[in-house]
């Protein structure tokens, strides 16, 4: 591990404390950038004037934290707001996918009840479910895209989740018709895949708590 000047260590500790409520990825990037600045300009045995000059060019820990969007007085509120927005995004996205799998499963199941219209999923019902799912996905995607709690990769997975669930739901529609056993299998497969989908969204939600 590279040695650093004692005052630089104190500076980094203060900055890390100010960013304690920031998402892990943000805190890591800010600390790494500041560390790189001091490594380039301050040797472990540098005199006070050199350290003062490097700090003046970087700014105080409070100024760096504020530039990163986490002023000490608002850090906790910002973190709580980010977590709440992430929870709403996950709820909307999980709801969109779960509804898609539910309707897809019921559509497969209802194909075995052609003689009983009460069990059939009409085209209007499926269209309404898709529109509702799309609305939930759009809202959740916007919240996910602007949230600082996730990396770009995680945001991409969240935004792509509902289109992927729609495609997978179609693939889960096994051949239906007079063979009622296949209809039951299609319904069960939809349920299992839908549950796995919700678990995957939940894992991305827990990423906001790191």
C-alpha cells in the first residue's frame, strides 16, 4: 500500500466521513479521485507549504463533498430520498413484470376452457394489462435512470427488465389447446419464471442499501 502524508490521511478520513451517506460507488469514485490528486502532488515527506497548496487546489473536504452533491447538512436527506425513489422504481418494475407473467399464465391456462367463456382471457383484457404494465415500466425506468444508487449496468438491467419479461412470457406459452396438461404446465412455468423475475428485481433493490 502506498504511503501518504499524515495530513492527506486526515483529509481523506474527513471526506470519507462526510460522504458516509452517499452511494458506495459515488463515495469510492470521489475518494479515488482525491487520492490520485494528492498522490501526484504530495510526497509522504512533503513540507507544509506543499500540502497547503495541494489542499487549496483541491478544496476543503466540505467543498469536495458539496461538489459531489452531498453537502453535510443534506447528505442524510439525499440518501433517504434516493432509497425511497429506488424502492418505488423497483415496485413499479416488479409490478409490471409480475402482471405480464400473470396474464400470460392465465392466457395459457384459459386456452383449455374454450367451452366455458368465463375462463377465457379476452383480447381487451390482455391489451389493458399490457398498457398498464407499460405505464408502470415507463415510470419505474425513469426513476431508475436518474437514481444514483445504481451503476449504469444495474440501470440497464432494470430498464430492460419489462421488455425481457414480455418476451420470456411469450416463450413460456407452451402449445395450448385440447391437451389441458400442457395448459397447466404453461401456467406453472409462468408462475415460476415470474417469481424469479421478482427476486431479480429485489436483488437490485438491495444494491441500494450497500
